[in-house]
């Protein structure tokens, strides 16, 4: 989670000034870039969740 939080903050600022940062991309592609970022950060956050709790401990 701590890996994703600084990146999410920085990318929020980047999306606000998208035309200035990505000068070679059309302005209309910011929605695709934002959706890709949302997908990527959701994968980072989901993989940090435990899937199943072990019973009985390690043997």
C-alpha cells in the first residue's frame, strides 16, 4: 500500500497538468491514461490483501 500512495498522489497532479507533461499525446487521451492508472493501482492494492487465512499455523 505504501508503494501505491506516493504514485497515486503524483499521478493525480500529472493528470491535472496532462497537456503540459505529455506534449506529444492528444489531450483526449487523458481519460485512457487515467483509467489505465486506476486499473494498475487497483491491482497493486488488491495484491496486498491476504486471500485466505491459514488455520493451524506453519508445520
